[in-house]
C-alpha cells in the first residue's frame, strides 16, 4: 500500500479534487493538504512523513514543502504537476489533467 499526498495552497479546489479522483484506486491511500496557514487541511510534518509520494500542484508548493518540511521529507518522492490555480472543485478539465499527469506515476 502506497501513501499518496496531494498538495496545493488552500486545500479547497485542486488537491481535494485529486484526493477524490484517486481515492478509489487500489493499493493506495490518498490524502490532501495545503501549504497556506489558512488551508482547510494545513500541511503538517506528520502528513509529510506519512507520504510515500507527494504531488504538488505548482513549483511554489514544492519550494514551501522543501523549506518548511525538509526533515520530514525523508524518502518521499515529490512530483510537481504544474497545474495552475484556475479550476473549480471537480472541474472536468482538472479531472482530465490529473488523470493524465498522475496516473502514470501510480501504475
């Protein structure tokens, strides 16, 4: 079982969509969090330590992750999806992008 964490800024649109989309995939556990202090689910050292793979939506999320949580990263693989903050929750185009960009890493 692999632990997959999706990260965006406020954990309201992109990363919760990703969590929803991949929550039914076999052999993975999925969570999401945000890098901002006012995120619905703020990123914590425990979440970072839990994850085997961390998908960030933008480079700025990778930068924040690496600067704030470097000791907790350990062996987690960090993958930047380059998905801009212009989609609503469960937007069909966002779902398609996530499938195209994430699925190959989970197979």
